[in-house]
């Protein structure tokens, strides 16, 4: 099961530390502010896609971020999807 590709959600209040990590940059990630998503936290969510092995190689995450799993991760990914859809519909409205 460790080679299953999925989305991983991490929460951190050390955004700049993660943003500047070369290994993490090479892997690629999406960043969303908790406040922007309507979540009463001051930090940032990092969303990565990959296998468990991919994620385990990124030591910076273990040191500076909390893995969000289960129902909470599902809710965060759903909020991101809703944000994306609202942006797409807003841009589509410009061309109507």
C-alpha cells in the first residue's frame, strides 16, 4: 500500500521554512492559508501528491509540520476543491 499515490495534507506555522526547502520545492506542493479557507488557525496547509515513501523522504515535514489525516484531511481537501471551483466560476463569469 505504500506505493499508492494520494494527496497528503500538512499543517505548519513555519511556512517560510518549508517554502525554502529545496527537496520540498523539487517535489512540488500547494499552499493554502488556514484563514483563507475559513479555518480558525494562523498557519498554512501544504498539500503534496505522492506515495508514503515520497513523503517519508521529506525530513523537513517531520521536523516542521503536522500530518493531517482522516476526516480532517478530507474536509481540508474538500474546501480546497470548493475554492478552486469558485475561482473557475468567477473567471468564467468574466467571459459571459
